[in-house]
C-alpha cells in the first residue's frame, strides 16, 4: 500500500494525500477525514524515515521537563503531544530532575539524533547552551522564563502579577500575617513569584518578616517541612501562600497533623491549579496557570520556528497567557457565593 493507491481509492490527487500528511490544515475537513478514514481502513503507515529524507527533517521533537511527579508538567506535556501528534511529529520526553548538567547531556544526545526542535520547561540552561542548540539547527522554545534567555521564543504567564493577585486576595480576606513557602529552584519565574508576594505586602503597609519566607524542595514533603518550621515560630502566620500546589498539599497535611483548622486557623493559597487541587479537603484556592494551553501554545510556536528556519521570517515571539484565581475553601473567603472550579 502506497500513497498513490490511497489517492486512487479516495478519488483525489497524490498531492492532496501528501498535504493531509504534511499540512493537514490546508485540506478541506471533509476531504481530510475521508482520506484519514481510508488510511485507517487500509492500515496505511507512512514511511516517516523517507519523509524525513525528503524534507531534511526527522519529524521528532523533544520536551525537557524537571520531573514527572509534578502534575503541572504532565498537563503541559499533554498539550505538547496533542499538537505534535496532529502534525505528524513524535515527542521524546526527557526528565532533567532539575539538574542543569543532565539538561546538557540530553541536549547533546538530541543533537546527535538530529532532533528538529526542543521545548524547554523551567530550564536552567544559559544563553550559551541555547545558542549551541540553535547553531546545530535545533529550534528552541521556552516554557516559563529562565535566566538570561528572554530573547528566545517563549510561552509564559506573568508570575509576579499572579503572585501579587493571590496575596492581595488573602489580604482582602483579612489576613495580615502571610507566609510564603517557595520551591528550591533558581528559575526566574520563582523569583518573580517572590517579588509579587513582597510587592503586595509592601503596598498594604505590612513589614516583610524574613522568618515568614521559607524555602524547601518543590514537593509535598517540602511543603510539610516548611510548615512545621512556620508553626514553630513564636508568632505563627495566619495564611500561607505557596509557589506550587504540591507545596500547598504538604502545607495542608502539616496543618492537619497540628490539629489546626483550615482556613479558620490558617488559610492556604497554592499556585498552578493542578487537577488534584479541587479534590483536596478543604478544596485548595490557587492561581490557575493554563497548563494545557501552555503546552499547546509552545508546540505550535515551536513548529512555527521549525517551518521558518532558513528564511529569516521568524522574529522573537513571546506568548503571555493569562492566569486567574480559583477561589475555593482553603483561603477563608467569607463572601464566596459558590466555589469556582
């Protein structure tokens, strides 16, 4: 079975079948579906290796994420895979464990495999690393800001504004002793969350208390340990804002173990809005990052960069997506009419 036979059976030209495989968006939906159905019925498998030789591509992308234990990264990966699959690309998933040297090892391996493009999520690579990738003909897109690479195509949210909005909401709920539990990571977006926290307190005329800023690993265990430290203070906080939902889950566990009521004794606000957030008891108020959309947008942007390579038409492009607060029970919002999912 080959492309000519598919075209004959579908009553279309070989060029039309080729467009379905390479640029499906250029084919009328009904025609496209008819051809795809026929391919499935006839168990047609495109020869991707030959296709790569013809177009000087491997039709393979890579996605580098710090870990798969954080559901936020999994939701981003789902979005990337969705776009790549529709465009005929395979995606290699690389777990860096938040180690820059492991990122660099992956990068060299991906270059050796002639990867077409790479999406770097919360990356620790510097400008020289990324320039090396580009010099080897690999397209690059960042998800989330990393240090010193703002000139690269990027998909992000405004983490400073999002954190500011979250802390402002806690202030509006009547909380003034607000602690921050943040993950141990040097990526720029983490620093921006801290800036947003400080800005909200400063504008409210509340002095910054260094003991209320606790850094731990970005895990549930990290959130638990940080909360135990905060509860050991002479004056414990009345609210805790975290830079991830995973940290918030650990905070809630520690407060429960201390037999403290949430939100009456201590309110909690997370960041990410992973799927488990609304299943917690109490349901977690959090900053909702459009995680799946970040994956979709980064994959589309990467494919744009790949298509534009060599013609000089692709200028630096930054996509800033909107976050929003999800107000649930954990923050102590007394005037909540209904929970927002």
